[in-house]
C-alpha cells in the first residue's frame, strides 16, 4: 500500500533529474584532477611504445597482448577523465569575464579536448605530451584567475 502511494506521488510530482559536478554551484574547482589523468595518459602511452614481448612463444605473446590491452584501457579511461574534468572547468568555472584576461581561453580548452580524443584514438607520445603542456597552460590560467600562485608539478 505504501509503495503504491509513493509510486503515485512520484508520478504526480516527478523529481527533476540532476547531474553533478556541479550545478549547485559548489564553487570547488581545481585542475589537478585533469593533470593527474593527463599524466597517466602520458605515462601509459610511453609504456605502450616501450612494450615488447619477451620472446616469440605463445605464452609471451599472450602476456604481451594482455598487458597491451590493459595499458590501452587505462590510457583511454584516463583520457576521458581528463576530458571530463577539463570540460567542467571550461563550462562551469570560466566565465565571460575571463575572456578579456585570456583571449585564447576557448581555443586552449578546445585544443585540450581534441588532444584527449586523439590520445584515446592513438598511441602517440607527442600528442600525450601536448596534452600535458595544454593542461599546464590551463592550470596556470586557472590559478592566475583566482589570484593564487600554485606551482605546476608532475607526480612522476
């Protein structure tokens, strides 16, 4: 009986679908999550380029293929995380007032999003490094816009 009443109320007054991060707005933004993901993309890309089977045995080939597949999966997941985090900064944090201070803001974020996609589609150290460089530029723009001096660093 209670389930029927609850169901009827839900149908009469449906809850609006919500998504986070963060239309509250919470005001909590930080490009560090994009840096960590982009750094993982660079690391996995380098590992993929350097990966070789130990020998020509069936077991070595299977191990190689398994490791290669795992590295690709991680690289692609991290590229998507970087893209998601960058898009949050671009669409939720940066406002029209920032365009005067950073006239290349849209181009920088567009380039970063395209690099995330390129890093998912290929194994290319140059593109992975360009992604890191672009994330560093975004890091600098972000913290400068908040009038804070937060140094850039890499964990690896």
